[in-house]
């Protein structure tokens, strides 16, 4: 009779025990793998272009399952190791209505599911939340959509500044190229007060883009096309970095924050003397989405700039502005949106006494006519 106790019932052959354990592990893993699969696909927007950076969620509320990802530069997404079950596949992107599709995963064969976003209804998604005045917003242009932006500022001393900016997604919302052409008039320089300023070529990357938050760092090259002797340019090539962050606190309020700097290695004074300059900027705005096509906003801007006063010599100046304003939208069936706006920059602190008026006018439309 075998008198071994349970504690003594051990495997007499270590090699056989190891094989048995490995086989059990493989069988367990194989069973788990056979009950999970892959969900993948592509997201496109209303213009028929790929939707890079779109938010995609996979949900099953009964089992408490939720996963989230963003589409890549080709508009594609993938969820791996998804248990067999029924799910909601939800895709969303700024400017488009959220799209929900019901899917059923039943095999190891990858489930290919494409999603086509449609333009957001004006009442559900206010269409002008992403336009700004003195503060840069963090929403790149959607794929297939171009925007032309005009601004005009006139100060009470008679000086004025006009800018034209063109924003183009290349090839999708993740990457945006733009350029800014300035023209200005400065008193105190007879015979040449009016002329062009320094032209900027900009690249912006959509780092974050979801329903609540957007982040889009920008780098720019500033070309010395303006006349530095008439204070219309820096006199040398410059490099600029700006970090815009946009947060939608509720259906009625959106905030935009900016922080940046401009570096000019060989800036010039009006006398042609050269020095290195670094300028800093901070800004904050709050936008009240009072109606689907009407917004009220207030912006606060701080600029700390360096001016060349001699060979390798500079002086620093501060500018602080409060800029209350309004804007409204006109939408057309062709997809064209026109947004006029007006604001009133007011100097405070070191800029006390400065006053002006600011006009804004943008035209946004798809590259091709939208299908009805």
C-alpha cells in the first residue's frame, strides 16, 4: 500500500514535469488566441480624403470593454487581440459628426471596417470655434479643405498692418503648410512708409486632436523681405516656434493658449548694425459660443521683443494687449464658409494708451465640390 502523503506526491521526473507545464501553457495561450481577433480599417472624411489623426474607439458596454486609438497618416487604425463579441466602432474628428458602426468579431480573420465621416451639423458642432484673431488656435485644416485668412489692424496713431495667410493640409490634417504675407504702414519714414514686411513660411503638426483638446506645435522660417531701415523687418532670416493648445471646456466655451519665441541670429537696426535677438510671446483667449454662427471672445497677449540698438547691443520692450471682439459665419451649400470678425485691441500696463481696431475675414472651402 502506498503510504505517501499529499506533500510527498511530487513529480519523480523533472523533465517530464517541465514538458507537461509547457504543454498546458501552450494550450491555454492557444485557446485564448483562438477567441480573439483583429479589428482594423480606414477613416475618410466628407471630402473623400483620408482622415489622419481621427479618434477611433471600440466599445462593449455590457462587458466594460473600451479601447481607443488615432488613425495614422494613411487614415488607418487597428485594434489587436480583441475578444470575440459585438462592439460599437466610433470614429470622430474635429469638424465632422461622430460616426458609430455596429460590428461583430467572430473569427481570427482580421475584420476590415472602413468609416466615412460626414460634415457636422451646424447646430451640433459650432463651425467657427477654430478661428482666432491675435491668438493661434490648435486645429489644423481638415484634409481636402483650404483656408484664406485676411487681417487688418489700424492703430489710432495711423499705423496699420495687413496680413494674408493661406493654410493648406499636406497631405492630410496631421501636416499643415501655410504662408503669411504682411504689408504695413509706419509713420516717421518719409517716401516709403508703406511696404511689405517679413514673409513667413509655416509648418504645423497636429500632435493631439480629440473632442476636448488639440495641440499643434508650429515652426516657421521668417524671410527678410521687409525693409529693416524703415522698421518693416528684422533685417535677417529668423526662426519661430509657437505652441498652441485648444481646450473645449463645454458646448459653450473654448480656450486657446499660446507660448512661443522668435530667434533672429543676425537682426539689423535702422542704421544697419547687427545683433542677435530673441523675442518671446504668451497669449490666452476665451471664446463664448453664444450661437452656432456667432461667437464672442476676449484675448490677452504679452510680447517681449528685442530691438537692435548697436553692434551686438539690444534693448527689450514689453507689450500687453487685451482684445475683445466678435465674429460670425456665413455657410454655403458649396462648402464655402465666410467668417468676418471685428475686435478692439487695448494696451494695458507698459502699453497703456495704445488703441486700435482689428478686422478679420476668412474664406474656407474644400478643394473639390462636395457631393450632396
